C-alpha cells in the first residue's frame, strides 16, 4: 500500500515532537517534584550542620576536660588577676589543649606577664589574633558576621575589629527582675544571690562562673558538680543578629577593651571605655531570643530551627528544643541546685 509522502511526514512529525500542552505538563510535574524535594534537601543539610555544630562543641568540651585533668578543675568563665589587670577567659585557658599553644602563649604573655594597664598599646601580634574568627568557635549554621566592631570604640582613633564566636560558657541561673522581656511564665524566680527565695549562691551558679580574687567562687572541680555531669550544662550557643542600640551585634571571641567581667582575652588600649556583660558567658534565662533589650544577648540562642546545641560536663553534646520545661532548663544550668530532673 502506498502512503503519500506528505501524510507520512506529518505523522512522523506528530510522533517525534511535543505539543505545547504536553511540554507545560512536564514542566509542572518537574516543579512539583522540586517543591516536594527541596524542603527535604534543606532539612537534610541543616541536620548535617547541626551534627557538625555538636561535634564542634565536643572539641571544646574535650579542651575543657583536658584542662580539668591538668589543673584539677575547669577554668573560671573569666579570670581577674590580683593586680587588677585584665585576665584570660575560659576560651583562652583551653587553647593549649586545642593545638593552639602559640596563640595562648602570645595572649598569656601580654595579659599576665607584661603590663597591660590602661593606655598600654597591644602588640601587633595580639591585634592580629583579635581580628581572627576561628572555625573552632563558630556554628556552621550561623549567620553572624565573622568580625565586628564595638560601638564603644567606634569613635576611637584606631578602632579594631574582632572575631566573633557562637559558643559561650554557662555561668548559671539569674533572674533580672522582669527586664529581660520574657513572658511571665518564662521568667525564672531566681536571683544570683538568692534573696528572693533564699537559694544559696552556690546552688544557682554554673560551672564557668566568673572568678576573681574578691569573689568566693574559685574554679569548679567535678566533685563540686553534685547535680551530676550528665545533667549540667557547661557551654551553649548564642546567635546575635539584631542587637539593641549601643551594644555589639555579635558575640565576641576576642575582645579589645571591656569591663572586668568580660570573657575574652582583652587589653585596655583606650582608657575610660567600659564594657557590657560577659561576652563569652550566658545565663539560663531563656532558650530563644525573646528579649528586646540588652539582656537578650545573655541568653542562649542559635540559627538552628527550634532550639540550640549545648555541651554538658560529661563531654556530651545535645540539641535542646524550645519546648523544654523552663524549670528543667534552669536546673540544667546549675551545678549544685539539687533539682530532680527527668530526661530532657
């Protein structure tokens, strides 16, 4: 049977190509598949980043435990020498156990062995360290800038940038009397000195509490952690993005010139400038960034959806969700509170 050439050509064209409707249907199917798969891919990536964050904290925990093995105690959150000079923080103290001995030597030599009284210019080697932001102190999910400038030094003749960190030490539980911007149900009825409920100071403080010659608290040994090392937080995350006015927008890893409780290695270069709260310590006030004033940056927070990563005194890392009971959460921050805690 003979088929006309033109009819055969049209039949072949129809079978070899797509109509516009068919093409649009294929595109729509691909779009639906992408919409279904993309959230799963993003969730998998975030889960991987969260696991990496836990592993980073475990390295910090290992440094803290090695320090305990050497000194028979964890470091104080901050250290103020008897001569009144600025001293090293817990981050500085664990550097030798994190293969950062040269960095430690440079900082320790300036802070402790040499004069760093007001007006002393820090050596260039120290200034270079201050500008650094090390991966060992940053969460992979963090959106913070790697460097920041303290507004208090913005008008200085020689302002310096400093590296930022997501990990801070837990200093314990403290209620700041309604100024923390939290809802009533989330505000803890605790004070550091225990006046409101007669809780002794030793039951409310954390492991990395600030220390100085005029304070009763000395470095914490494991025997002082009577709540149990597996139920006591020692470090956690803080993610600062949108700060109130007149405070740094990020959590500072290295510090320039701050107040006596600041948790960095720092030096007085510009006399008369005073710092804010401890920048490598946090309080167990809140699990999110609910506060609207400067107390906000003293609470734990993170870039992870639904919670934050915490390190415990037994060397374990855990992701704690925002739905945790607030009394349980507060109890995890004390080293000798005597709380009876269920699994969290």
